[in-house]
C-alpha cells in the first residue's frame, strides 16, 4: 500500500492488456442464479445485475462495495469464483491487491440514470478499476459531459463520484469486471502514465434524435438550473422552443418532432395504465 496521495482525473485508461475471451466463456457459463439484481432500482431502467467474485467476507450476496475497508487485505473467493479457474488465475496474476471483485451486466436497452456515487472517491489508498469483458459500439458511458469510449479488454479507472450515466443502445449486454484495489506503486505509476480522454466529447453522430433527447432528459433530471429554466412557462410552444434551445446549448441534436413524439408516447402510456 502506498502512502502517496493520488489525485485522479475523471477517467484514465491503464496500459494493462486483458484478453477477455477465456474470461467471458466462464462468465457466460455461470448459473443464472449467480446474478443478483441491482440494489438501487431507482436509477436503473432494464436489468442491471451483478455477481460477487471476491469479497472480504467471501459471501456471494455481498453486492455492495467493500473498498472502504482500511485493512487493504485481498478479498476471499466466493462460491462463484471457485467455479471460474480462468478468472481466478487472472485476478491472482495482477500486480496489486484486489480487495473485492464483481461482474456487472447491463442488458440491451438498459439505462443507468445520471447519478453520483460519493462513496467511490479515490482516497486513503483505494482505487476502483473497470474492465469491459463484453461491450458494443452503442454503449454510451458518460462521466459528466464526456463520453468514455472503451473496448473489451481495456482497463479503466473511472471517477464515479462525479455525475455519470450509462445507456446500452446495442443488441448485446455490457459486462464489466469491476475491481476494488489497494493502491500501490505499480498502480500509481500506471495511472500516472495512462491515457485520459478529451473532456466534453459530443454525442456520437450515429445517435438518433430521439436517443439524444433521452440523454438530454437525463441531464435535465440532474440539473436544477435546467429544470428551473424549462419550468418558467406553461405555454407548450414556448416550452418546446426552450427545450430545443437548451438541448443545442448542451450539445444535443434533436428535433421538435422528437420532443413531440416523446410527449405523445408518454401521454399514451399514462392513459393505457388505466385501461383494464
């Protein structure tokens, strides 16, 4: 464990190459009972599940992070990791202590709404790493206003104490191996030499106007000043014009038809819930 204070940016890709193929074979062969639903359903749309592989208690139902432990001890394998020799070997090969390890899976069309995980600040010698084992080019992972684009096998440190949101618009799940680690000199050096993406990345050009409007809505839900600006009028035409202007100002490209279509669908959904 290092005594040096580590001051992170919002995202860093480490030069740690991982071949995800053998690991993914084991993940896909896990008993469906291994997957536990997210413990925070208020911020999740669609299925968001986890499997605990290492924990301080060795309990498979330990879904919460245990990285706040002050012991810096290696986690103990759960029953699910005991059935995965490739994952066991990989975790044992890492040049730092892994205190906890989990698999996180977000299904196609799944969304993690914008939130902040204040307990995930990198401090007191702990750091969290994300390794996508399965992903697709239509996963949108935003930290604040920056799109963090990752491919399978890359290793990232993500500062999720900042505002972040995830949307899987692809046809395959997004599966991450998430490691809570004790910061040592190897990790400190790798993080210092890692790649940091450019801030303020615009939404990808392939994203439809309707999808960009969904992202803008998530932004509004978490931004009180935007809510207040859009709440100042009761006239629909003025509201729509303000919505378009605010979306453009924040880098989102959607049309008046996209907004109207969403409003109409929301109205139909509300009416249909009362039809028996």
